[in-house]
């Protein structure tokens, strides 16, 4: 379960980064070329891309929480808080 959640998380992270860059680049090219830009549509595109990434992150955290016992989870949280 953890491996599949990790795979899904990293796949969604890569997709998020790729799509986010694609949208950003398209927006900048449109702004540069002087065409009428529908900023609401770009906002919607950014939000849609982010929502899928957020879902994958949550699924990953749920998988981690289901696998680790309470003591191990406490240790993990302590390490995270130290960063």
C-alpha cells in the first residue's frame, strides 16, 4: 500500500510540476504576444492541476499513517518538526 501511494504521489508531483510549467509558459507567451488573455481560465487551470497533486499527497499521508504504529509515527513527526 505504501509503495503504491508513494508511486502515485511522485507521479502526481511530476505531473503537477510539468503541467504547472506548461500553463505558466503558455500564460507568459500569451501575455508577451499581446493577445487577449482570460486570466480566469488560467487561474482555473492552475487550480485543477494543484487539486490532483493535493489528493495524491493526502493519499500518501493516509497510507503512511495506516502503516506506522503510534510510536514510530511520533518519531517521524519529531523528525519532521526538527527540519
